[in-house]
C-alpha cells in the first residue's frame, strides 16, 4: 500500500525516472515511483533494449555471412525468428527485473497507476481529478518520456505501427517500409534488412542520418544499401492504406509499393497526456516541451522535469543524468547544467555511427578556425585484423587552443570509441592531448589517436 506522503515522488520509471528515484533514496529521501505500465519504462520494455537485442542478432548473422573471408564455412544457416523473439523477451525481463531489484534494495515504493502533478506540487494517482493524492514533501520529478507521432497523412493502427511495435514483431516480415532515416529508422532497417527482410527506407531530407556529419552519413548510406535496404531520400510517403495483411503506399513521383508493415520512425512527442501540467500551472514551450532551468526546475516550485519531456536530445543517458541533477538540486546540493551538444549520440545500425559536439559545417558556421583530422579504419592494424577497413574517424577542432569541438565515427564499435573524445573534452583536453596519449596496439582506438594526430598536423599512419 502506498503511504500518504513521501519526500520524493517520481512519475515514470524509465532510465530517467528510476535513476532519479535511486539517487533520491541514496540522499536519504523516502521515495516512491508511480508507473502506469511496466517498471523500466519504454526504453527497457519496448525501445532501446529490445532494439539492441534484435540488432545483436543481426550482427551475428552478418558475422556468419562474412565468415568465409576469415576462412570459415557456415553451410545452411537459418534464422529462427521465434527464438530471436524469445531471447529479446528474456533480455527485457532480466533488465527490468534488475531495475525492480534496485527499487527494492533502495526501499523505493513502486505505485501502479497513472500519476499527475497537482497545483500544490503533490501527486495524484488514478484519475486526474478524483484520484488519490499523495504528498511530496521535497520534490516531484516528471519523467514520463515520449510517444511516437505519425507523419502527416498517416495514423497508427493495424499494420501501420511505431518503432516499439516494430521491435516486438513476432514473425519476420518479408517486406517492410520504414519512414524516417534517423537513428531509430536506420537501426530498424539495418536489423531487419540483415535478417532477410526487404526494407524500403524513406527520408524526407536529402540523406540518411541527416543530423550527423555529411561525410559520416555518406559512408553509412553506402553500407546500408548492401543490407537488403532500398533508400529513398528527399522522398515523402503518401496515400497510406492499411489492409488486413499489408499496407499500400505511394511515394516520390507516383511510385507505389506494398509492404507487410509500415513503421513510422519520424518523430516523437512528450508524453504529457493526463499529467496535469495545465492544472498545476507548469509552463511548456511552443514545442510542447516543459520549460526548465539548468537544475531541471519547472515553473512550479518543487516540481522538476527530465528526459524527453524537456528540451535537449531525446536520449536515455541524457535523461538519467538529468534525473540525478534534479534530485540533487532538490536536496540542496550544488549542480551544473548539462552541455547538451557534448552528450554522446549513438546509432547501433551496421556500421555503428556515433558522435558528439559540432559537425564541421556547424563549427564553420560559428566562425571557428576549424581544423579537421580524419583517419580510415584501415589505416590502423586493428581495422584490417577485425575486417573493417571502411570505417572513418573524424575529429573537428578549433586551431586557436587545440580545442575538441566535435567527434564523428562510423564503423565497428563506434558507439564505444566515441566516449574517449567525450571524456577528453569533459576533462578539458584537446586534440593535441589525445594525439599524445599512448593507445594499446592493435586496437581500433588507435584510430582515434591517429585522427587527433591528423588534426594536430602530424599523422603517422595514413
């Protein structure tokens, strides 16, 4: 049974909410989490984790298909998609069970139900107007995440689905349409394409991964086209009609197609329905996001908001850090606002794409004295040993102080390699420092060092 009062109440138990709750408990607050669905939120149950579980299977399939290059023959390989789905479910259960265990370990009460904030900065569980009100003595943290948005002219229903439903498919589709070639769309296309599905990937802008550095996008585009994916950029989908067994659509200059499912991965919006923002007086901006300061405070005293509800990149790790900032601020500790541009961004398609900071174009637009260092994976031994010579590491710097302005990587383990540059920037190091740090050999990380050397004017391998 929930109690009538807590020090901290968190609405939502995704990567932002559950981390906020645990940190609040560590700081001595009696804490509760209100969750209307499953502990772990969308990320663990429907999005990030299921996606990576399926992508891992696709990676293994790719390794099998490329094994002959390493002198290994694998005859008659097949995909048991029911087994893929079962493993995905086990992964989700393991991780959500772990979160539930952390809640118990930290004496956090998990309250099932729909939570809403009140004008008195308390939480009402149940109906927005006649639920059970629970007092929050110190803070309320809003962490309900986001929901998928259909593109104009479409609506979710039947075989027109969002990314969560896409990762949860129980049968491997023969033909799939994906609208949106950002991180989510590229991951879906890369996973299902390598598993044998014929994928049509549509993007309204002029390139895949349009927020990434153009050189990185170009390399990713070439690789994705080899994965059973037809890419249609500068292309909009129209006349979507969902039937019992397929979806028909028009695109481009009157072309038509029929797919088993159409997945919309072209945008998300803050999940604020029934959250009580208007009734409580919580201000939102013109995009429908909650306005917060650098400590995640909203316009209502003792009410904080984090994650996809607030401005900044919609990333799980960003939400987690914001959750820590929010409850530490509520506890009276000194906090510092996040530098959103320097948060690492990761796309787990094949090849991996990862970045932080500014692109070369953005840096030039800001009037910096830009220097660029670039190295192909094949320039270092590990790229050849491990079979990835086509990847690239690109560092964007400012010549004046040797500052790291941005890092952009496409290739194997890019999502891991980017962290070195993020850390160097956070510790006030520049590309000259990265260039002179001894890196193990033979490793892919040597490529990061060589790209930094290139920016510093003394590339050795390349």
